C-alpha cells in the first residue's frame, strides 16, 4: 500500500524514533496518521503497518480493538463525539447526545448520507471541569449547550455549502 508522500515521510521519521527491536511502539501513531489520511483503518492499512513494524497483522488488529479513537469504518468529514461520562452526564451530556442525534438525523456510530458528519458517544474527554464537552475532529468544545451545538453544526454546513437535512 502506498500513502501520500507526506505520510510516507512521517512514517519513515516515526520508525527512526524507536530503538531497534522496538518499532512496534510506532503502531498507534502510524494508525492515527493513516486513519486521518484514508478516513478509517482498513485491512490493507493493518497489513501494511504490521509489515513496516515487523509484527503480525493480528497484533495491529488488537491495538485497534483497544483504542476507541481508531475506526474500521469510514467516518464523516466532521466526526462529532459527545462525552457522556459522569461529569458530562450530570450536566446534560445525554441530552446533548440525543439533540445531536436528532439534529444530524443519525444515531451513535452512524454517518450522514452526504458523508459530512458522523456521531459517536464517547467516555471521558478529560474535560470534567468544562462539561458537557464535545469534540469535532481534533477541536474540543466545552460547556456545550444544544444551541451552541446547533450553531457549530450550522457553521460547518455553511462552510461546506450544504443545507440541514430534514
């Protein structure tokens, strides 16, 4: 499998960071970078990374099973994660998730028909003091209200030139 030249360069650099015999430590960052480029972690990505770090594909697969931020299916261009851990839950996290689901017209771990948004309920974003929290791709948003979520989604739609799904 061939990745973009920029990603190939990152992979080469990552593999030099770890001492001989410890390249398996590069699996998580390589998976994250590949997922960002491809949109998910396919079997082809698993096989390629396993080959590059010198481990069995099953070992890479086990890593994917452990880390919830790694996804086997394509996500939306904007992946909305809503925290429902205890602190967020106590200040409206579950209601916020339900509102996001209704607003986007999709359920947990689903993608909108246009591929623009995906939604996921997650545990603890480490933002308990600023609950409820959401993350859109790598951008965190704290003390999110349904109205603030609506504005965020609308701003993304406007920037993409799309309209709200009814």
